[in-house]
C-alpha cells in the first residue's frame, strides 16, 4: 500500500494532503484517453481571467522556444527582441527610437546597439536606421561568433585588426614571420 503523497513528494512539501491531490485522482482529472493516447486536459486556473485576443495582439511562434532561438540569445538580446515583438504592428514594423527603447528597457546605448546588431546578425530583425521589422524565423538559429572583448584602452592596433582579419579568412599568414 502506498501512503498518500508518497508518489508526489512536491505535493507533500506544499502541504497538499487533501484527497483531491491523491495521485490516482490527479491523473484521472488531468488526462483524457482518446484512441489509446493519453492527452493532457488543460483547464484554465482562473476562468474569469482568460485573455482575449484583441486587435493589438502580439505573438511569438512556439518554434522560437522549441528550436533553440530563445537559448541562442543573451538576456539583453531577448529583452529587445520581445519588446520589438510586443510593440510591432501586424507586419512586424515598429518605429520606436533608440532613446525611448533604452529608457523602457533600462539599458544603456552600448548595450542596446550591441543587442540590436546581434539580432540583425542572427537574422531575427531588420533595421533601416529608423524602422524595425521583426522577421519570420529562419529555419534554425543563426550562430554568430562571440563579440571580442575590448582591451583596457578600448582600442585595437591596426596590426591586431589586420591579424584578426587574416585569421578569420583562414589564410594562416602570420605577419610576424
């Protein structure tokens, strides 16, 4: 015989010892057998608070989470992307200026510019200098090379820049030899 709550210790930790949370009853109310396949029956937690789809409704494809787009973004990139989705029209266009975006998202201009450029590189948004467009998702997340850390002085010498370009091109030329 199984003691009540022993199959679901998380319920015991929450102090749910009542009969309605017993494992068999919980399974019975949460699944529905249709043609031999058990499916979760989803019931709203707050039926009076079911959201309505209005004319200004924004959405993100579920594929954004399932296919790894979410994981491919930094926190600030994700924040900017979701903001642009929320404020865009049916064509994905939004006209917010960088100063207002920075103020609303509580980021500085450098963070904003870096996140915007990374979203452009990852083919998630378009930007013409004043108008953003949230684009349809590519087939898979675009992997972008990490941004190089800035040195103490904040500048790289011409030689370092040329070496980096040559290295990226894969020519293997060492200017010091």
